[in-house]
């Protein structure tokens, strides 16, 4: 199983992506969601995911900065 995290500031986009992953990528388990740069960094530290679905533009920081 691939462990993934969704980092997206828009709730609707997080929900849409989670739904698509559940429907089409059953080998991906979303282990955490974050709504911004800081919470995304913490989620990565806490969960050590295999993949991060990362928003680029967030109010508290850039997805590129997070990388």
C-alpha cells in the first residue's frame, strides 16, 4: 500500500482528490490531510508518506518551498 498525504488549502479540492484516489487508486491510502504549508510539513514529519499531493500556492507558504 502506498501511503499518501494531501496538502491543499481548499477543503473542496482536498475532498475531491481524496474521492478520486479512493475510487481510482485503491493502492493509495491517504494517511493525512493538511490545509497549509505548516500543517503539511508537520504531516510529512509525522507520517513519512510515500507520496505527497501538494498544492503550489497556499496562504502560509509555497508548495515549492515545502519540497
